[in-house]
């Protein structure tokens, strides 16, 4: 599934987040799994992957009984912070308090951003404040990435 667009929402007092219907309505448990994986990221976001996408991407990582130290460190940090979250009948997931603290999402007002293969949960005020600048830099960012891929 390809996630696009954004949606303003709130995390409720029980730390639950409703997955917007515009994303949820396109999911199928057979194709996407029944849960989400949530990974806090150091730039102030939570990354949400469908269960199947997370498993597919994790299968792309090198597998070894004796991984190199750097790979072992990455695996334990990344998967150690990742949590599988079941979606309730109302389409909500309970976000771990630690994830909110690590991503510094201290206010309930958030924005859910489609980021291609995942959803990102961001602080709404920060998203709104940076929106015009982010849009203005879009072309330059795409050019830099394209240039790196051509190397």
C-alpha cells in the first residue's frame, strides 16, 4: 500500500491514535496484516508500518548467526525500540508512552503524514510551521537525492 497525503488528528488521554479512515479503508488483513509496527525515530516522528510491510523490509536486512558489531548494534536498537500494535475495532492503536517521549511528541495534537511505504506521526504545530519551507525545498531535495543515486 502506498501512503500519501496527511491528516490532522489527536492522541487521546489513553494514548490511543485513530488511524485515519482514508488509510484504514484501503488495508486488508490478508495483504497488510492485522497490526502496525511503531518505531520512534530521532527526528521527532513515529514511523508506522503495516505488519506485512515491516516483515518484508526486515527480511531485506543481512541475516547472520554472528553479525558484525555495527549490524548487531543496529538490529538491537531498531528492533528493540519497535513495537507491534494491534488495531482495535474502532481503528485505533495504543502508542507506547516511551515512543511518545523518545519522539518528543508531548502534545496530543498530531498530524499523520503519508510517507510512501509508511505513515509518520508528527507534532501538528511543528508540521504547520515548517510546511511552506518544506514545500519550497522539495525540488532541491529531490535533485540532491537523484544526483546521489546517479553516482
